[in-house]
C-alpha cells in the first residue's frame, strides 16, 4: 500500500481513542464507514473505563471483543504481536 506518493487505500488497522462527546459516532457511523472502506481491524480505546473493543471487520462478525486493563490484546494482523493493556493504562 505504500507508494512514492504515500499510502494508497484503506489502512489495515485503525485505533480510535474515545471521548464522551464522540464515542457514539466512533462506535456507530465510523465503524460502518471503516468496514465499507476495507479496514481489517478497528480498535476503540476507552481511556476512562480502561477498555479496548476490537472489531475484526474483514473476516469477523463485526461484534467487538472487549478487553480490560489486565488483558493482553492480540493484533490479528501480526501473529507474533500482542499488547499488554496494563502497560498502556498503567
């Protein structure tokens, strides 16, 4: 997807940090738009609740898997990559 003029096409992974004023839009309309654009994985990070919702848009059913601050989140795009949320949320 990387060309001399920049990135062409939809990103494979989108990570949104939710705020109370935009959470509904991020979870509803952006999710729909990202799926239509071909984004493969969409993460919604709620820093207040210390949760991460992961939607696998390419092959998944679209329902998020929810991870809490003590969990480790696998990144489906990379078999050997996972993120410990304790390191993110403290």
